[in-house]
C-alpha cells in the first residue's frame, strides 16, 4: 500500500470512529424489572420505577460499569404488573425469556410481588424487591439471591411504635386493616410490640380491600375507650378511613399509619389530634439533609415532575443500583450472581440513604418518621444499627 492510500485509509478510519458514538463500543448489562405502572398500586411502584431508571441513567452518564478494563452500560427491560398477580406473573415470564437478564427489580406490594419473586427465585435470578412478604422468605434455603431493599417490618416497628406512643400519647389502640395476608403479618408484629410498651390493644378488625363504605366496620370501634387507631396499608385506603371516621364520630382522632405517606391526614390537619406515618426511605418534604436536597433537584430534572407525597418511594431502589454496580466491579463479573450477591452482603453504602444488607438479604437502613401534631408537620430520623 503506497503512502497516499495508507493516509486515506487512516483518515477514513478516524472519521468513522468519530461518527460512531463511543457508547456503542460499551457492552450492555440487561436489568429486568416488573412494577405496577398502572392500577391501584402504581402510587408505590411508579416512583420506585422512576428511581430505578434515574439511577441507571446516572451510572451510564458517569461511564457505566468497568469490569477488568471493559466498559458496560446498563439497560432496563421493564414490564407492567398492572397491580395484578396474573400480570405480574406473565411479566416475570417475559423477563425470564431473555437469557441475558440475570438480575431483576420490582414491586412494593405483596399481592403482585410474591408471584414474580417466586418465579425469579426458582429460575436463579438475583431479585431486589420492596414488598412486605419478602420478610417471610428471606433467610430460607433457595432465597440466597433475594434482597429486600426496605427495612423489615419488625425492624421499623421497634422504632415507629415507641416514637408514635410518645408523640401521640395513646394508651389504648384499635387495629383496622384490609383483609389481606400482609395485614395478618402486620398484626403479628405490632400487637405484641404495642402491648410490650404498655398499650392496651382493643378491637382488631379487617375489611374487604375494595369496600367503599367503611362506616359499618368503623362503628365497631366506637365507645371502646380507644384513643388511637393503627391503620394501613396505602394512602387511598387510609384517607377513606380518616375521612369516614371523622364523619361517623365518636372515634379516636389519633392515627398510627403503617406505610404510605402523610397525604391521608393533610386535608384534616385541624380535625385530627395526631397522625404518625413511616417514611421508609427519606423525608423529602421537611428535610435539611444536603444529599436529599441535591437528589431532589436531579429527580425533578430527570422526571420533569414536582415533589408529591409518594415521591419518597423513588428511593426504594435508587441507591441499591449503585451498590449493585460497585458489587459487580468488586466481584469482577456482570453475570455471576452468586459472587455479586456475596459482595452486596459485605459492603455498606452511604448514598442518599445509608444502607447495608445482612447475610439473608435484609436491608438495614435509617428511615424517617412523619409526625402531624398540633397542626404542624415534621419528621424525625430513625437510626438503625
């Protein structure tokens, strides 16, 4: 090849390299997700999905994941569970058809969450979920690749109950929950804990989740000497409970809300004597934490959304994705999920949340407790060690 041709070839090669985006040379790590993007559970899962997308976008823009000198970008493949176990199952099956997907995320509610998690577990995928019933399977044989990214209910309750009792001054509490399996696990956790704090537990009642008229079941709590109600498990249900309890009258005006946000109480600030709720990630409304404030700026820019009462669920998976990227780099693999899981369980992470996973895949993370009292709202930080 003469000098002219050699120069021409080199020039063409340089030009082609310039025209092709550098990201195209990076290999891809496919991440699966099944979330309820529609339906009644979307208030939880849509922000959780946004945080998942946001973390992956930030990692990719920062250069992706580097394994033994090779650069990888993350790609999310997501299915809509539609707040329905049947669609959750079919979504998980579609994820499993892609042999490149070894890791999956998804869901904050147990009904659609358990079927998908069970399928992922049986097929050897690494799974990160947020729903309560994961607490019943973690630590059992076969669950070594499963992680719950929110604190276990009993961990949260041990801080939430004493703080609520102190704040609200309750002495006798009734429990009112939807007729679901997760509600019975809530009672198993909270009833003995309340009693250990010197609280008398009054009536325990369940109602059908789709019930609109809650007055009949609420009247069962009237004239029982109660000064508080423990309720759950999502904002829409609890808002109805609060509103209808005020309409029925003769019922406690202090509520301990297991889950959700403070939204159900905000319309009734002047009518309630107190309302506490669990903020299982970070308080976004009343924070002074610089990390949280900076994250909020990025969230608004990424989603083009303003802050809402349920936005804090966007932190459910956010920091975990960064932990996952670091674990892959430390393990030197993107596909050996056992090696990656082992790294996840030994390395704490100080992100927007301060968190770590124990040997069974349970998250240990500080969280916040929201408090409405005397017409004002604030939060306190719950330290988990």
